[in-house]
């Protein structure tokens, strides 16, 4: 684990760093999954503006956390509560770690901070949607995420992709996996 990395709530000043992590993450993670022209259309400026807008209007039922190393953002996690009636009380909308910083436990530390935020709000369950062909699905499995046998299709560029869901109906297994340092590839 890298002790120089600090996990904290994101601010508007982090928008540029978050954009870099997201664009670089998408362009490396999905290179064999999504069309090249779609991935090439991702720009830092576009994502910085979108991230700034998200942070400026973030509802209290959502949070964005960053992993920063002496200033630069090297990871991001986005969490939100879901509407009542859903089996899960929260959804991990995104978690990305800058490609050169992967495999250092940063993703695990981001999940720990998300879990703390959820605990503070009395949320006891979480799900995440992941592209079926995402090479990092094992990260969620290693954290005890239950494959929910749910899927949804969506259009991304000229490709139709399938996402699958993982969930934690309670955080017992997740806490054990996080506390033991057991995690996947992020």
C-alpha cells in the first residue's frame, strides 16, 4: 500500500485530475471492448467540464472521492444512494485508478472510504454495474461482490455492450476482505 496516497472528498479543483483518470482509465481498460473512434472522442477538456458540473451540483445523496498523491489525482470513486424500493441502498457509479498507479491498493482504499461514507448514512448494501468484458471484474469478486445474474445492454458509440451487476447485500464480507488487504487488480 502506498502511504503517500490520501483519500478525500473531491472538490471542484480536482476536476482536471479526475478527468485525466477517467479518460486514461476508459482508453486503457476498454481498448479491446469499445470502438477506437468512441474512445478517441474522450477528451480531458470535455470530461473536466462534465466533472466540474457534477461536483458543483452534487446532491447530498452522492459523493465523489479522490486518491491523490502529493496533489495529483490518481484515483476516483463515485457513490450514490438509490431510490427507495431498490434491493440495494447505494450504487458505486464509478471507480477508476490511473493505469500507472494500479495494483497498489488504491482501489481498495477508495472502496474503504466509500464504505465509511455509506456507514455514516446508515446504508447497508451496494451494487455496481460493470461491463461484462471489463478485465477488472475480478476486483469486485475479490472484494466478495456477489454476481447478481442481472444484465443490461447499452449503446456506447457504435457498440452495444452488456453490463453485469455485483452486489453486497450487507457489508460483512466486504469489511473482512478490505480489512485483510485481500483485493483484486486495482
